[in-house]
C-alpha cells in the first residue's frame, strides 16, 4: 500500500516536473546554444530531483518519528519499543529516496534535456499510472469495508451475544473420562440453577476458539473444508442454531451425525438427507442451519456434528446461555467452579467479545486501506488537476482561436479533455486487474463478500471517475472564460 502511494506521488511530481520544464524552455535553449550538451543538462535536472527526494525523505523521517512517539505513549507500549530509527531504517529510507528520484525525475529530465517537453505521451502515461494505483487501492478498500460491515451487521448463523464459554481444562489437570463426566454433570446442574440461565450445553471445540478441526474433502467435484465438532443434545438450543429437518441427538446416541444445510445441499442435491449413511458410517438424523462457529472468515465451509462420547469428556467446554446480558455471570461461575475444585482455574470468556476479536483484523485492515485509498485518490485528483491545467495553458491560443471562429464551448472542452480519454480507460482497466489479483490474497479477510463483488468494483470506479471528472473540468472551464481579445493580442 505504501509503495502504491509512493508511485502515485512520484507520478504527480513527474507531471509537475514536466510542467515546470515548459517555464524553463528558454533557459535550456540558451544553455544548449552556449555549448552545453544534453547529458550535462540531464545531470543537472536529475540532481534537482534527487535533492527534492532527499528533502522529502528527511521531512518524512521527522514526521514518522514524531507520530510514532505519540502512538507509543498513547498505547502505553513497553519501554523496549523505541521510535528512534536505526541503521536499517535509515538505509531503507535512503534507498526509497533514490528510487523515488528515479521514478519521478528520470523521464521529465530526459524530455526536458532533449527539448521534447511539449510531447503529451509522458503526461498520459503518468495519468494512467496514477489512476491505476488509485483504482486498485480504492477497490480493495471497498471490498474490505463491505466485508467489515457484513461481519458486523449480518447474522453469522449462531447466537453469540448472550453465551458464555467455560473451559475448565480437565484434560490438562489429568481428569479421566469418567471423572470428567462426573465433574461436568455437577457443573452443569449448578449452572442451570443460576437465575437467568436458559440452557447449558457441552461442546468439544469451543465456538470462536483457537482450536479447530478441519477436514478438506471433495463433494461432487468441488473442494470444500468440512469442520467437524462433537456436541451434546442441548448444543443447538444454546447456540441458537435452528434445526431445519429431523432432530437433535438423543442421550447416549452414538452412530449419528447432524449436518449443516450447506453440506446437505451439496452432498445430496434435491434429495432428503435424513437416514443417509455418512461420515464414519454414521446416519444423518438432522439438518441444521449454517453456522461458521469455528471458521468465521471462511465463506466456503460446511459443518458436521457428532454426539460427544465418554472419551471426549476431558476436552469438553461448557456453554452457558443467559436470558439477559451475561456480563455479570463471570464472578458467579468462578465461585461455582472454585467450590467444585479449587485447583481449577477455568478460562471464562464471552462469545460476543470473541466475535469482536475475530472481526478486529478486518476492521483494522479496512480502516488502514480506506485511509490509504483516500490519500491516493486525493493525490491522483491533485495530479490530474495540475496536468490538465498545464495542458490548458499550452493550448490557450488554440482555445481562443476556436472560440473566436465560432466553436461551441462544449466542443472546445471535449477537444481539450479528449487526450486524457485513453489514459483514464487504460488506468481503470489496469487498476481493476490489480485489485482482482490483490483480492485473491485477502480471501480470509473478505468475510461474506466475494473477491469479485460487483458493488465494490462499481462503487470504486464511480467515485474515482467523479473525482477525475471534477479535477479535469475545473481548469478546462476556467480556460473557456478567457478574454479572447486580450489572449489573442498577447499571443
């Protein structure tokens, strides 16, 4: 992202250097007439670009040092974290300054040295590069923002707002299956007696936890990730996962499985899955709604549930659902666990807090990319504004003559802006391709949103085209209000 911003900035500076070269045309002509060769003029102009890049890098280092110090103090960071740059950082900054000077200084210096600054090809290339980088950033930002909004405001298929997870760590404390079952039965009965508790259940892999079980399989020629879990009879009620067909598990049931609706649809399209043999010779007894409790960011998953057996008891996690807000239950749960076994220190967490933690990376990345995208768009707008203003200034005489001969102002405006038509189109196309490639690398962050979400792409293009149009029209419209008599007399 930073390199894309650097590319847009270099394109802007390259355009400004080209525009500045027009004002120095007479100077360069005199130098050439006095015997200076093109190589010497090129070295002078490139040195000026290098000085500009080094000055900008130094100013950026000071700004970054100050900003980082503020962030470290505000976040109460550990003392070993320092904002002072070391040799590696300085070397990187010097290298980027050299790269930037080459990017924005080489082509303009070469054109000016050769007295070809009136050619429009370089300006068009710079416009296309700016638009491509801005388009890619804006599209990726749009995808991430839509993913963050989808995750925050779309039902994930299970109720997490009023559920508490209690992991007693029985396996780590050496509990046997029989002892673990006895302990969990006692804990469950005492938790159910708490006021406001509506249901208590057991699950082997805690929802939104750090431990998951995943099996990659192929169903009807399509590769899918299947997430198995081992639960008790009350699990679906506690988690608010609807039973769409069949029933839940019966106490003591063994060779039975419950599948998610997406798995049933893909495995048995158009058929009734109940009674089908599946997954370790189990029989499908129910179909439940899709709930990505162990793969929130994976939009292409299916779930399968099996009844928890005695051997699973040491690894089971207790889930408690309350009628109201569960925040005040933590102290009472700790008290109950302490009475049953003072040596246990269970991990008690709210699923709504875990859900927010799962969504944080998406929100942070979306915010960062959006900010960078807006900066890139602003830079592109400023750059296009300057390049169009430069182009208009070079065609002042032509514009005045066209209007004096009776040309309509709309025709003159179209003629001025027509040379930017292909750079804009090609820049948008290149930016779209770059955004599509980048979105493939962000699959896990695009929760609930396709990599090629048309709304995100169309919105990004519409915003960018609007900004480009505004930036181009301002100087062009100003040119149409010229005093024809004064302009032609001056020319």
